[in-house]
């Protein structure tokens, strides 16, 4: 597949910004007027909102498309909105929307993606394809391929993070290795980081945007609202046009590569992966200790001793064997597991009779 760029190559990141949802004509125009002087490349606003549960604001519908048309005509910004079915595509085209995007909840469903692709057949309009909600690279690739097969060549990917079970600091875990793999498979596909949906909160938007640029992303998609706290959807992650401008001003765009830059980039790429693995290790250890707490409770109820030598030997032997196959030395595995085991015993003891003094 040979993609064409959705955005002409420029020396700075491509900027897509606008509210999560179009709420009122005033809110849309006010946001656009706040963003236009910052030189953004594309104005976003959701017209039809796929909500996880019914009852939440589901978007203003077709009426909002006329507001986006005013953004284009009066403020001079190109516009984009999410489409999830044939009717959305036809309506958006009728109102002259410049770029369409396929949302995360649509990318997960090949029937829906195919419906959108069929509606686009013979139309020359750029399409952004968000990653699916779940961490499935093939679904993401499949959605891109379906749109491509409909004859669309100007396609870009939008990385908005993945839904994972359990508490994390992100609303949607970035799992950077997935978009990086996508870029490896489709090297000429532009890739945009939707850090708003990754973060789900304002305070970490800037470092995640910077991380995306450091990894060589082509641009950013950011949710911006004139009064974020009053937003009808995704209030916690939206920022004012002013705050957005400040964030963008402080970002460092990475330069065109020299061989030395290449080296640094690869190093960064590896380090980010290591950080992510470390985060996952911590989460796994946390989950393991929660299980230890439960076991402690159970042993207490049944009056069983905490330390079970046969069980510990089994765990150790199994891990050493597994580790060996993965190129890990026996000493290393033993040290790591011993630490984990000690912590696990401490957790169980605490459950049984309050905190113990460590050795
Ligand atoms: C959005 O961009 O407002 C949206 C609904 O995003 P996603 O499909 O990534 O959840
Ligand atoms: Mn949103």
C-alpha cells in the first residue's frame, strides 16, 4: 500500500485541535476563533458521539455540521469530525467537512468500518483512523486497509491509547510499541498522537505530547474547549485555547534526522519501551501482592502457616527454568524472586497480625 500524506510536510508538528463535542454554535465558533491565531492545521469537533453507556451526551447531530461550515467559511480553518456509519459520511460530505475520522469504537468493528469504507467509495477525502479500543494491531491495520481499498489514499493513523483493565495513570494506556509497529509496517503512513484520550486528564498532556514528538510522530490531536470544566463530554481532559497555545509553545519539535540524531532517536525509542515495561512490572507486582493479601486472609481463616517451603521451592524452580529459556541467569531470577517472596510474606503477615519488622 502506498499512502499519500494527509498533511503537507512542515517543519513543525501538525496540530489538530478543537472540542471533544460540538455543543452550541457559540461554543464551536468561540473555540475556533481562539485556536485560529495559533496556526492549527485542522479544527476537530465530534458531532455524533459514541458513548460507552446510554444517557451521556450523544452529540448534537447534523445541526452541528452547519456550525463547522461556519468555522471553515468565517474563521478559515479546515474541519474534521467522526463518522461511524453511511448516514454520517453522507451528511459530513454534504456540509463540506474536509477530513473524516474513524473513532476507536468503530475501528474495533469490521462491519462498521466496512460500512464507512463503502460509503466513501469513489470519494477523495482524507481519513484519519484511530486505533481500536483494545490493543489489537491487526484490527487497526484492517481498518486502514478497508479504507484504502475503498480508493482513499490520504490516510493517517491516530493513536489514542488502549483500554486496559485496572488502575493506571492514563485513561487509555499508550502502549507505544503498537503504533511504533504500525509505523514499521506502513512507513509512509502519517501518525498523530491524540494525547487527550490517552491522558484523560490535563496535567500530563504536555509530557505525553512531547513523548510523541520525541518518538517521531507527525502531529497531535488535542481537545480544546473555551470552558473545559463545563464541557458536555470529556471535561477533565480538555484545556482552554490559551493553555493549549502555551503547551504547544513549549514543545520541542525534533529536527530532521542526521545520522547522529538517528542514533539518539533509536536510543529514546528503546528507553521509552523500557520505561513502559518497568511500569507494567510495577503493576504486575502490585497485582501479585493483592493476591498475596487474599491468600493471607484465607490462611488466617483456616489457621494455616504463611510460609510453605514446598510451594516456595516450586515457584523458584519453575521460574529459574523459565528464566533460563529467556536468557536470564539463575542468580538473577533467584534474587528477584526472593525479593518478591519476602514482600509477599510481609503482606500476608500484615493481613494475619498487623505489620512485621523487616529483617
Ligand atoms: C473523540 O475523539 O472525541 C473520541 C470519541 O475519541 P475515541 O474514538 O478515540 O474514543
Ligand atoms: Mn473526547
